[in-house]
C-alpha cells in the first residue's frame, strides 16, 4: 500500500525516554480502538522505536500496520516466560488482524470418536473441536483416513453411522449393511451391549494412539489359544484380523527408530510470505501432517517464525484438548504437546519457550535442532515438503496478495477515502413479493471474507427495500453504539469471553445492494445517529453501477479492475447469505402454517414430526402408518396431519 502523504505515526509516537528499557508486551490500536497487532520484546524501547523509523525501510506489512494504527500501549513483565504467556493470551483475546494466526485449516481431516455418547461413533471430521470427543490426526487426505478406518473396522467393529441412521435401524429392528458384513457390531439392534461396544471403541483408541504392539501380541495369543482348542474358524478370523492390522500399520512407516514422540517443524519463505509444514510423529510413526502459508507480519528470519509458531500453535492445541473435559483430557494435551519439538533454528528465547511448553504438557519438553541421524533426515523431508508447498502456492496464487492490496488501494483512490477500506461490510435484502423479508450483513477484512462475523436479520417492518436497508443500518450501528466504551475511545469488552465485542467498531466502507435510494437511506441513518466516519456506496446488479449518496448519476468503475472484482465478491457473498436465510425462513413458515391447521397438535409434536422425517417434503410423502410411528402421534392425529399437508399442497398448486 502506498505511503500516505501525512505520516500519522507522528500523532501517537511516545515521547522520547518514556518507553521502558525492559521486557514486555505491546499493543497497537486503530482509530476505533481495536487491537490490530500484539508483540513481545526483550527491550520495549528498542522494539517500539524501530516501528517509528523511516517508513520506506519497513516491511510492507509492518508499514501498513503502523500507518493504520492510532495508538500504542505496553505492559512491562519480569520474565520472558511471562511475556510469552501474555502475548499468546492477548492474541487469542483480541484476534489482531496483523498477527499471524495458525488456526486449524478445516481442509485437514481428523478421526473423531464421540466418547460422550452411549454408543460412541467413529467418523472422519473437519471443524472445531467439541467437548467429550477424542480426536486423532490431523491427516493429509480424507481418502487415506477412510481406507485405514475401513480396514480397522474388521477388527474393531464399532459404530460409524450418523444418529438418524442409528435411530432408523433401531426402529425397524434390522442392522445396516455394515452390520450384515461384520464391520459393525450392530449395537442399534442389541447384538452387543453398551459396555461391550465401548470396550471395542477403547481397543480401537488404544491401537490408533500407537499402542500397536500390545494389541498385536494379544491377538496372536488368542489365535494360538483358539487353534490349540481346535476352534479353527475363530483362529482363522483372528489370523485375518492380524493381517488387517499389519496392513493398516504398513500405511504408517516407522521414521524414528527409537519410537519417539516428536513434532518436526520446517519453513520455506521469502520477504512477504512463509510456508509452514509440521509432521506429527507418535511412537516413531508419522500420525499426521499439516501446513499453512502465511503472510509475514514483519521482517523476520526463520528463528522469528519459529518463535511465533510455537507460542501460538501449541497454546491453541493444548487449550482445545484440555477443554474437551473427558477422561482422556490429560492424554490429549500430551498428544498435542509432544516430548520433543524439532525446529530448523532455535529462537532467541528458546529456554523460555521450552519452559512454557513443559508447563502445558505437564512434563519436560525438549526444543532442539536435529543434527544427524533419523531425526535430521526427517527434518530434511519436512523442509522439502514446505518448499514444495510454497512453490505450489506461488504458482496457484501468484499476485493474490498484490491483487488484494491493489484492490483496496484502488477503492481508496476511486472513492476518495482517507484510508484503504480494510474492513468492508455489505447489506443485502431478500424476499418473495414482500413476504419473509430478511437481510444479510457480511464482513470482509483485508479483502478476505470474515465469515465468523456475518449476521442475518429478520426485517420487522417490511415497507420496501429502501426501508429495510434503513432498518438494518439502524440496528447494526445501534449495536455499535451500545457496545462502545462509555468514553467512546475503545471497544467494549465482553465480560464472559474477555474479547472485544465484534460490532463495537465501524467499518471503513458500508456497501448496500441497490442504487441511489438505498445508498441515500443508509447514509441518512448514519447522519441521524451522528456517525460520520463511515463511507457508504450502493452497487446495482444490472450494470454494476456504483452509487454515492446524494449523487444523481452513478459512478462507473472499470469492469476489469481489481476494485470492481472485490466489490462483486462482497456483494455476491451478501446475496448468497441472504438467499439462504430467506429460504430457511420461508420453509419454516410453510411448515408451521400447514401443521397449525391440525387441531390439538402442539409445538412439541410439531417439532417431533419435523425432526423425525427431516423435512416437510419427506413428511408429505409419508403414509399415515409411518406418521403414527412418531412418539406421541396417534393414528387419529396422523390422519389429520396427512389431510392438512394435502390441503396445503393443493393450495400451493392453485396459487401457482
């Protein structure tokens, strides 16, 4: 991003001599009071003064951060371990946009075991971790994980079906195909008890956790005993089970002969970005692999990347596993933080990081650079993977960072904004001939969608699109005003989570889907509320015209410009989000209105009917006998339900 003509750093630079020459953690905030960057330093004075050097000599990302910031503050600590912990807590609490976050990528599958259920389920899973569920992985490919699981189900026939399938098979009293072919013990029909099924799951977890030798020896002993007792069919089955386990183990070659538990971390980087690869080795075998490509927040070498990665990655992993609150919580934390972490270079505060990791694990953790042998060879393999991932990223997304920066800079120039619109919010309205009117609000930061902050609105006073836009803007910014600190200087802090409330600060640019009237309505509401630092535009679908408030003619952006592509992505995201919500609301209204006609059918039984069949379409297709199988629904009520659904379907046909 181009350097602004006026260096705004002058307005908030601390006076000379006021910064302590001591270890500590510092925060940069923007003009809305939001924390945008958190860092730690052995000497706060030396580190902070470096941010106020000639901006042309700063890393591009650092230059963008310091020119976006409006204030800086710091906290002095006594030890490097304390600084490390405070930096991690602040990054997790404030989620600063300029800090690198090593979040779990949902493209990496894990194997989940739902120990919190009466009959635990094994399944491939992506997403946030949940309480009461034990996880193995992550793995590079879902297909490889499914292949391994399919092989192991022969030995450990645990349940893998979804809850609705489990309930359906239990209701009809017949197991599914996996139960018929011996890959499920069929607890749904009572072939095994809950205790027996849990023992099967426990054995599976033992094997998957790396305790393979014990399981293999036990099966060999049982096979020999069966053969000695002339139970040849059972011995043959155990022999086949042993073969299945050996095939599963062959997929995970031994890479460390000493059976060590270690994570091996490697990087490939240039001045702006870095690729990170991690191999998770447990019991000497590679149990998982994952990788990221990140934007470097400031000029730093490999040692600095190691420092940032270790503090954030293991803090998140240990925190997620400890929150599971299962009998395996301690073991999960130990799996998350291994005995050894092998890195390409040691950071300056390596002893402090090792001490912090040891505290997370509950036992000693070694942080070191492998020099020779199997561990050095494995490090070289991980480095090759990181370099290959970086090359592929460059080929696939060449110019992506440049394009995003160019789009934001182009928007700033074209619309005459004071700063680049780092945060963009877009509002869209969806309805069917004035019915089921809903709205969506989507958020983009740094040119990328921030889906966790998307919101949807049910319009309370549907008087046309213009009035609906005004209502959404009023509700969104009333939320901002209510969550801002009393002095208006910083965002309010959520007392439960300790994080800033997400809508306690304004966007740089508010986009509404529509032409001049919609843009005028949004701008008028902001003026009424006394909010004057938010730029507003409308974007019309027909000719992709940009409408500015109080302008009689649209502004035309070049059709092939990065700014236009960005606005189209923002608008399309808002449109899709609104359409999904509108369909949900319309379906709910249609379902409710149809079942409301049935005398004596209350909310509990309505919910039970929809939950049992899964959708109104399936409920309409059901027979009276099938409807009467729902708990609490007798034959008389089932007949009334079927008749009401037929009348509702005929009414829809007549309306069309």
